[in-house]
C-alpha cells in the first residue's frame, strides 16, 4: 500500500472549451482506482457553468479542498496554488482530462522505489504514453523530459528547485513566459536534473490523457497505456 498522497487537479471550465465531461470522468476514475489520497482542486476562474460543475463535485466530496482564483492564472500558477497546500512528502499533479486505470498510483510508487534501490535520487516520476512492449521505466539526469499530465513529485526536490531559482515556495517556474502553460514540465525536469535529482518516465502506469483539453487545447485523441493490462496486478 502506498503512503497517503495529496493530489492536485487544476481546471478551467469556460466556453468555448467546456471540459466538464472530462473532469467528471477524471474524478470518477480517480475514486474508482485510488486509495489513501486527499484531493486539492484549483478552479482557475471558470465561467458560471464550469464553477457550478466544480461546486457540485466538491459538495459530493467533503474531504476535498477547493481554491478558486479571481482571474485566470494558467497551468503553472494554478498548480502552484494547489501545491502550497500539499502536506504529503510526495504529491501528484494531475490534469483534469486524464483517465485513470487500476494501479496507476501504485505503479508510480513502485517505480520510484525500484529506481531508488539502484541508486537514483528521485525527484519525480511521471506517467508517459507507451506501447505494451516498452520497458517499465527510464531515468534521466541530463536533462530529461516527463510530460506533466500526471507527475508524482518530491516536495523536497521541488522546494530545493524553487529556492535555487530565488522563488522559495513557488514550486513550478513562474519566471519564464513559456513555462507558464504547456512547457512547465520541461523546466521542472531540467531544474531537478541540474540539481542532481533523477526524473523518471514510468511506462506502465495506467493513465490516459485527452491531449490538453483541460486548458483549451486539443493536442490529439486520447493516448494511454492499455488500462486493462495492469488491472490484474492490483486486484
């Protein structure tokens, strides 16, 4: 059983990019396939209908924490707001348009432990798209890219990175314009590698992604590890 884990999801539900259908599916699969977690939701200035859907989701989950911004912060700043409320040593940031399968979080922790056992100082483990024949995980130190739709982060590592950057407590880089949105994962991977932390690509964690629709982007149809292939391991 993995430790208690805070899971941060930021969402912006606005026309003409209503993503509530993805958000509801994300929460449903999160509850179905996850144990020992606390949910932190960041509503990044959704419109009235988006806020209604988010409020309804929170009302059904009294343990959830909700942050609502007064203006659009975008990906990096929104997730930083949620990360500041995290209390666990390792914290997940998860896109609102992901689909989770059995054992998704257990696999991230198992990969973390396996990489640590062979000498890596792990800063993050992220789920990446893979075919069934792909090896289980790959570590990088110079610099490696791990997509940010699902990251299990060491709070110690990202705290060290933010302090080195001169932004203590601002975990993801807010100083670079191109890091504010879809390239934030590139910069956090680079920062951690530069500080001696390994970034790990986990190829068997069952996380699907609708391609960036949570932020008004359509980067392609859903891609994921075949969710059923890992289910038997975690029954």
